C-alpha cells in the first residue's frame, strides 16, 4: 500500500541542501507569517507583525521561496525589523529593505522620484507585502545555534549591476507589469494599481 503509515520503503529520500552561495541573485516570493501583534498608532494592523516578549522588538517574520533556476523551490527565512528598543537602526534597515522590495517588484529605479514612483512605494498595509515577488540577493548569516544559514536582506533593483547580470544570464522573472524602468529618464513603469497618496498614513508606509 503506497503511503502506508507503517511502511516507509516508498517514502521519498531526505534532501540535504548545501547553502546557496552568498551573492547569488534569485527571484523570490515573500510570504509573511502572522505574529498577531498590532499597533494601530504605527499602522501595524492585520496581525502581521510579531513582538518578541523578551526584547520588545517588533518585526515581520518572512519566508522566501525561490521561483526559478538551480535553487527553485528552496525556502529561506529572515526577519524584517520594524522596531527595536535599542534604537532606530533596525527599523530603518527594515524600511530600506521594504523600499527595495517595492522597487524590485514594481520595476522602479531607486533614483526614480517621479510622482508615479512615489505612489508605487506606498502600501495600504503589510497585507500588500504578503505574496510579493522580487529579485533578491542571497546572504549568509548565523542561526540561534551559531550555524550558517541563508538569509535575504537585500532586494535587487532595476538598473543595478546585479539586475543586469541576472537578465544577461537568462533569468526569466520580470517585475509585475512587464519591463522595468532602468533610470528616471526611462519610460514610466507599467501601472501596478498602488494606493493613492495619503498624508495621514503612518511613517512606515510612506
């Protein structure tokens, strides 16, 4: 009987994965594991944020799945900082990372400050980031036991050397809406239906 609970001869063998080399450029889909923490005063709603009860830090618990290439279907886990009681650095790094994700996913040069680009860098809430696809650079960090593990802390944006290298090497992934904007002087990126500007939106969403 295939799949019998007491006979594992037909079970698939375990897969042993080596680390993806640091600096590898891959397209990924990011999903957020809800942590159940909300702070409406910060605009953190929907239960997406997680709060560490010991340190008081707040973050997004993100899972990334590689979409194509030699490492397709590999999963990587990283945290995106929102708040640290030690100071603003961690939260600022998280905001920079999210900016990069939006640039990559929506085909925007980081130098594009047109009204359309500014609108595309706004989100209604963390739900807009759940399931977003972008081009990422693989990093290597350490887990709680000090062992090496893959991480993603940098999004590759149009016009960069890494973006060009990915395309020249035959990468198939493209940002939502089609071809990316390589520079502010290029044709505008395809519409991505971002939310309208809202002066009352909290700082993290701007």
